[in-house]
C-alpha cells in the first residue's frame, strides 16, 4: 500500500475503531443478540467515522503537498527564464522525483501524477483553478473563500470539487493574476478588476470587505470566439435578426447592446463588432480588455486605477475624450456606467457614426432612462429635455439581451429609437422574442419581426443594402 493511501486510511497513527487503539473489534462471547446489536452500532457509526476521516485525509494530503512543494521551491533554480515553461516543467519533474526518492515516499502512479500536476499548477499556473479554466463547458468560476468554489455550466451553478489550502493560497494565485497587469490588491485597495492572458474577465474582493475570505469571479472567454453562426445554432438569435443587425453596423448606425448581468452583452458586442468592414480605424475602450476584434486596424485602450498614492487614475471618460483626437472611424466602448455616457453621445453626434457600447438595463426603454441618469452623472447641469434630444439624435437602435429562466441567453428585443414627440423619446420594436411554452424546464420560443419597417431603412439602402420585406415579417405569418 502506498504512503498516501496509508496516510488517508489513518494507518500511520491513531484509530477510528473501538477501545485500545485497534481497528479490530474486541472478541465477543457467542450470542446472536450481542453480535447483531454490535453490527447495528457499527453500521450507524460508519457515516460518522467517514465524515471524521475526510478532513484528516485532506489535511494529510495538504501536508504532504506542502512539504514537497516547499523543498521544491527552495531547490528550484531561480535564474531560469519564467517564460520557458516547458523547460521549467521538466526541471520541476526531475527535482520532484529526487525529493520523493530522498524522503522514501512511495506513491501509486495516479497519486504521483495528481500531486505533481497540483504542484506544477501552483508554481506555473493558477493552482486549483487550472482544471476549471481548461474545461470548455464552464462559463464562469466563482471562488467564495478557500473552501467554496462554484462553476456555471449551461447557465446552471454547481459546486466544483476543488479547493484552496487557505486564504494565503488564494491570495498567491490572485497576485499571480493581477501582478502582470500592474495592478494590486491589498487591505488598502481590496477591490480589483483584471483579466487572464486569454481575455477572461476577473473581479476580486478580499478581506476586510469580503467576510468569507478572498472572493474571485472569473467570466471565461471561449478558446474559440463565438461566431454569429454559433448564436443562431444555439437559438440565441435568428438569421433574419442577424441580417438586420449586420446591415445596421455596415450602414454606420449607432447601437447600444443592453441587458442584465451575465446576459451575454460583451459576447454579442464582440460579434457585432466583427461586422465592421475592414479598412476602418476602430478604437476600443474598456475597463479590462475583453473584446477580440479580428480587423487589422484596431487600437485597444484600457482604463487604469489609481496607484498606491491615489494618483494616476485614467477613467473610461478620460479615454473616450482622448479617443476623439485619435482619428477613429468607430468607437467601441465596452460598457457605459457613468459620466462617459455623455461624451459617448457627443461622439455619436459629431461624426463618429457606427459607434457601439453596452449598458446594464432591464429593457430598451430602461436603457434610455439609464442613459439620462448617466449623463447627469457627468456633473453638468443640463435640462432633461436637452439630454433626451441628444439621446434621440445619437442612438439609432437598442439590441436587448436577456438570460432566461432556463439559463439560456437570447436576444429578446431589437428596438428603433425614432425621435422626440414633445418631451418623450419615441421607440418601436422591430424584433421581439415570443415565448410559446416550457418543455422539460427549457424555454421554447423565437424572436420574430413585428411587421414594422424602421424609419432609418433609407440609410441602410443608401449604403447599398436592400433587405427583403420578409425580414420585417411583411407577407409572413407567425
């Protein structure tokens, strides 16, 4: 039996059995009644014994891993170039084998590989998060302290069977994420937004703000970026809606992608940005660079938090103002959440047609209301009518996405902003999701045209794009 198995079974020390420290029960006098009672007591106590053994097994494995890893770190050549990961991995494997041999640790092949991969992940990667990051079925990772790790699969949240050793272990992995970006997270700055090398979005909150311990939320990016065909096959959007949105982007209409948290706004924005023709200069502005545009002429800007002295912060609003001096054909803002909304509207109204952004809201009408509030956050005492006129003039369409009850993400409305009537902004739905039922917990329905042709159809046709009436449901029955 291997050492790790003996440790996990408690063979090296105390007992979980009866009196005297032995796992073997004391002999009994012949008698069916006593034997049956003793057997029943054993069966009732078995779950309790197993529950007590599990933390002991975890601690024993953790101690073994910590002992080997500490020696490994002390003996590892610190002069090796950290970017040459294959060479470092081979060196770690050699040292790992030598340490096990010196300490006479006999491990089964599976146990040895598990221990080695766990140590390599802690030294070179992101520790216990590595297998979760490599699982393409996982879309979100949520670390609620060292012992509680959850993941999202197909819109459903479930517990992951990985954990960290303690708060310090989580902090080491978190520092490895934020350090290459020039960001920090400590008691004086317990909140941080960051990204992984593949573009996945990371948010972290630590003590004293997070009472359960370091809390990390990772919104994963797919290894292969989603395409519009993927959204159509998943039922998130229809071919007709896609054709309409493509024509809006090509004809340089200003659009806002709205929706709630986790509804897929950034993914949809990335796909819509892919419709921008090559040859145009695109400036993207984000808190943490997530967009993966395939065009050749793209300038990516990222905001920056203040340094340890509270200076040097560069906000989204600063970047939007600066981008106007960079000769952009299109401005793509990852998300408007404050005073930058007013500068974005000004850009849309001053020759930067075809700009895109996202906004948190519950409906297209709510999106307009939020824009009004964000414009007021810019600190300028503008009358509400002037703000509404700016919005009505700048924004042409709102594409609203929702995460439904079954976890699926769908485009539920495409709405035109028609203009002003009195003091109100007039809007009309061009496409709308119609739910027809629920089967096996899955929402059934499709987004259908409302039969209304948008007023900006002449701008689409001026760009040389002619959409058939069937796209808008004219002559069709649903």
